[in-house]
C-alpha cells in the first residue's frame, strides 16, 4: 500500500528528532512565509521538516508514476542509486564523527567543513529523500492551491511562467544536477539549479535557501524512458508533482 508522505515525515520526526522539532508540520497555517525579515540567520534551522540518515520507504509503488516515470527507472533509482547515497553518507558520518541522531540539515549547512564524500552523498541522500516526496501518482488537475499558488503568482506572474523558469533551470543544467524552487534569505521564492548532488541548504552553493520543490535531472532519473530528451521528461514531470508536500514544506518554514 502506498503510504502518505506526510505520515512518513511525521513518524520520522517524532521518532528521531525529539523535542522542539516535533512540532506539527502542516498545522502551522500561520507561518509567516514571505513576510519581510532581515534576521533569518539560518535557513536550515528555519524549517521544522528535518531529514535523517536512513532511507525512508518510497511513499508509492515503483509503477505508480507510470506514463511519467517508468517502474524500472523508479526501482533502480530508489533501490540502487539513492540507497547507495544513504549507505555512503552513513559511512562518511561515522568516519567524520557526525552525530546521526541530529538532522542531516545540520551537516549540509556546514558542508564546507566535511569531505567530498560527505558533500556528494549527504547531498545525494537529502535530495532524493525530498524528491520522492515531491511526487505522487498522476492526477488530472495538478496545480498548487491557496497560499502557495498565491505566492507563486505574486513572484513569477503566473503558474505557467513559474513552470517555464523552473523547467528551464532543469533543462539548461549542463551535465548532472537538480532544479529547485526555494525560499531565499529575503523570503522570496526563487528557481535555480545546482550541479551534481549539491543543494540550496549547502553553505558552498551558489543557489542558497530552503528548498520547496526538487527535480532530479541526472540521466539516471529519466534515460530508460526518455533517452536524450530531458526536456520531455521535465515537461511530463509536472503531472506527478505533489503540491501538498510543497505546501507542507512552505508551512514548515519558520523565521
Ligand atoms: Mn537521482
């Protein structure tokens, strides 16, 4: 059975990050997103959504994104590529004396102090854990609603213009990397791209902020079905975006 991503996240947070971080994700409807704030010192610390070092269960079956991402791609991607990042980040954390009871975000925010193995696999693990939850089985009318849609229209002019910007970030990434929608330090929504397994939480990243939506544009994410046609993969991907999860991340963002 498919498991709701929110339940996975809540279960993880209650289990491994006790205390103040176990506040109710998704319940903080009054989170002051996009209000001006000059004192946002740590974007990483500003969200109650945290990621651990273990690979969580995929929140749907391998074949449930069919027509957009084929089951074999999902299986290899999750059980081989992403599983390896999870295994290797734990190896790096052990070697570098990282407390794995603390969130991975703490490491990412200071990634310049760690090894290349930590950067590549810590980023790889975080990005994929997020990516799986950014998707859900295809729905007919798939668009954000409420505050999230309002914020997107305010920032980008329209939902279509946002999709164009975000899509271009993925299509134009040279080589392997990611496209992002994120909140920057001034609480603006931004789109951007990072190379390899870097992400906006990393202190070495050119694109910095709290990520709301992640798209994997490594060839392993699409090549079996789309071969060289990355743009087609990016355009189809909108059909399986889990906007509830994006909204949940936005609601979790605190200043
Ligand atoms: Mn990947």
